[in-house]
């Protein structure tokens, strides 16, 4: 199986990056081909909005790292997307990468037909805010993935909105219980991802 992992955080050991590695370690087998990209370290030009890719699956922007990233994504059996939520959305490097996935869509406007339907994926988001905040980011990402033809197996959200350093014992206990439940829920989602991948 070919697996591509896209880390949207500049922090290699941050929450979203660590969660992506956890999913990767759960699904990978020794014979799998793994490609990993730390997007903050890649040279990715912004989408030029030229619409050349609407007629044929070619991006007009040449010579940056997105050429290899795109090839690896569309040839993958499973793609792990991950990003923290910064400034109300996914990170800048993640957004640059995702804008450049526009060639995955073909057909005359306003119809959009996925050129590579059925690539399985999962989306991982982390945020330093309570669960009710930024739920729209997860909804938008699920819509974007579906629109591009991905079969998104699960969206994992790691949300933290209570300072665990607070002295109030009751508040600390509630915060720790919330975090523990969230981790357990995401572990169940990871198990479901493994099941659906036949792992």
C-alpha cells in the first residue's frame, strides 16, 4: 500500500504531527511505501488561478515541490492530512498545498468531476480551544476532501480549551477527563480506519 502523510504544522512534534504519526504507525506494514511531507519545509507556489488544469491534469506552476507532492497523493492508497487550526483555519502551508490540488478536478465549469475518485484519507486537526470552537474547519475540510474525490474514513479532532495548570481541583479533574475521553474516541476512530483499510 502507498501511504502519503502531509504535516501542516511547522512543529514536528506538535499535537497534529504526533497524531498523524500515530495513525501512520497504526496502519503501516513493513512492505508499505511511505511518503512524508512537512509542508512548512516545502517550496510550494500559490495557485495562479489560470484554470489550465480544468482542461488537462497539468498545473501551470512548475519547478516547485508540489509536482512531487501531487504525484504522490494521486498515486496513494491512503493519505493522512494533518494541520493545527491557526487564525480560524488550517495553516498557511497546508492551504497552499490544498489549493494546488485543483488539478484533481476535471470537466467543464461549473461541473467538477474528480479525476482520481476513491483515494482513502483521514483528516487530523488540533486546536487550543474547546470542542465547540472551529467545528466549521472540520466541516469545511470534510467537504473539500469529498469534493476532490477522497473517501475520507475519519476526521480526528484534538481540542484543548482548559488550562491543565489551573489550581482548582474540580476544574483540573474535568479537563483531564475531557482530554482522556477525546483520546479514547480518537483511538476508536483509528481502529475503524485500520479496519476499513484491512489492517
